[in-house]
C-alpha cells in the first residue's frame, strides 16, 4: 500500500502474532471524509450506531426526575454525575409498561416492554424480538459483527437481546475474550482445526507489533490530522492492552495469604462484586468504542448488571437487590443509603460508557454524536417492582437524526412511544409499534430532528 488512494473505509491492517493471523480495523480518518467532515468521501453519510445500556433495580423516586420539562432541565442527585453530557443526554420520565391483565413478571416485564413493545406472559416468553435485532438487520448487515452483546458481570445469560423466546443473543463476559474476538478474526491453525488463540500472548506481545510494517507505510501517506488520529487510536488500543495485561500478571506474594482448600462449587467466570464489574465494564467500554469506530459493528447491547442487580460489595453476600427490599428507609434521608450506594456506582458506569463514546473523534464530532444509545432499567422503584415511570435515557444524537438535551414527561403514556421514535429515527419503516394497549403510532416528536 503506497498511497492514500488505495485506502478506503474497509482498509484492514493484517499481520501474524504467535503463528496466528490478527487484524485491526481502521478508525474513520479525514481522508475517508468530505472536506467538511460531515459525510464519507463517496458522499454516503457517516455510519450511525445504536446501542442499549442496561442496569437492574431502577432508581429512587424523587432523586432522578428533573423538575423542569424541555431544555435546560435540572439534574437531581442520582443523575448529577451525568452533567458533563447534559446537552447530549435526554431524560424520559412518566412512561410506563402496560400489562393488559397479564401478571407483571418482576425484573422482566419492564425491560421486555421497552425493548419488544409487548408485556410477556411469563419469564420464558417474549411476544416479539427485541428492537435491537430489527435495527441490526437494517444498519448492521454489512459489518463484521451484526451486533455485539456484553455483560460486565461475566455472565453470558445477562443479555436482553432476543430474536425469540428460544433465541437469545448471549453476552460476552470477559474483557480478554472480547479483545481476542475483536483483534483475532482470522485465527486458524491449518494443522489444528480446534486452535484457540491465547489472549495472554496477544496482550503481552501486542497486536500492534504484528502490523508494524503496514502501519508505518500507511502513516507515511497520511496528513498531519490523520496521523494524529491514528496515533490516538493506536495509543488507545495499547493502553487497553496494558490494562488487560495486568490481569495476566502473577500477584506479589503476601505472607499472610494461604491458599484455601478446593471449593465444592464449579468454576465460573461470573463475578458481581461491584469493583470487578466496574473494572470489567470500563475495559469493555473502551474496546467497544474502538470496535464501533472501526465499523466492526454498528449495534451493541451492554449490561452493566443483571436484572435482579446481584451487585455486591467485596466480602459481602448482600446484594443490591436484597437491600432494595430489606434495608429500612432512612427517615432523614428519605431513601435507602446502602442500596443507593449501588445506584450511584451504576450511574458512574453509565458516565464511563458515554465518555468512552465521546473520547473518539469522528468527522465533525465524536462517536457519541453519531450514536443513539438507550439506557434503561427494568423497573422504576425496585422496592415495589414499579412499572410506572420506567427510567430511560438517550445519549447521543444519531448523526443529527434526533435532538438531545431534553427532559420529556410521558404523562403516563406507554414506553413504546420511545421505542417507536428510536426505530423511526434509525430509518426503520414503521408507522406503529407494540401490542395490545401498548400499540402506538405516536412518536416523541420533541426529539425528532
């Protein structure tokens, strides 16, 4: 490759590492864009991404809903951490799930109503596929991954993405495995059909070293802005590799530490300790942002926690979920302080995800500007499993397809108004969505650009 003329949006860096093929997608460089940075050089629009970000057990009443409707809304205690992105974050309150006489399936009905437009009859069923699958069919058919599902808890079952009741898109729960999946698409040993790449080798040696020659050739033909963009991309990848490498290092010996006997339970990667979940999520968010920037996928589903929020502090077996039901409400504070500790960490996690998207420059804005991410929970007030005023946020502007920085009060309308709006904004030819009393043809017009 001797010149930019031979480079395009699909250019891939390829190399060998430990006898296995590795590849890296290219970020969106200025040389791929028009002179204004508002479209690809071909005239095609910049890609728009869609994602969901999920947490369990809702938020506290009176501590997250702004008092002011519309623009310049206030940010109460539980969402105040998101203030740096207020102009690119919209808050949706007052929207509810309607069950039409079906039993409300705790920790399930709310999320499935938001994502499928229908209230399930039981825990084993969904009435329709989740909307991310429709969106991925529309905007993700040309990318390497139609969608990427991730769970910071390490549990592949912590996924809300469903084609049907029996077809669940499992989540990737390991940052190391996710790294391998992204940077090792062609890992095949011709002499061993069951070869699996070793993420330890990949991280310690760095995939960047495997594509050095091609990388240097490409850099030589780029302008100063694109060189800086590529340096930022490679630096970001290497920083993530270094963070992952720490997980592979043998810890320093501790005299007081003794190895316990063999446990009776089977080994599992799942870990709901809040500090572990937070660390996993930060790594995954960074890797996901690079995957989106390199057009490896345009659709993602990130679960910070499971629906029953099994998050717990180190050394404790008491979960966030248990606290929402068992912890007394502090008379002076008016809420459950121990349970709210987890709410605050969850909202910090949402900030981490939004920041990761915004840290990637793309065209005349950032990756966040070209993304529509729906963050939501499965209930409003976990203590009573309320389906009224389900908390929902939209981060990003979908490439200018939606307006942001608004607080919208649904006044008791169905959550399907939000889902219909999202799907229409992303180009799906729908004039109504949902079933039963949640069927609607009414979008949230305030956010439609």
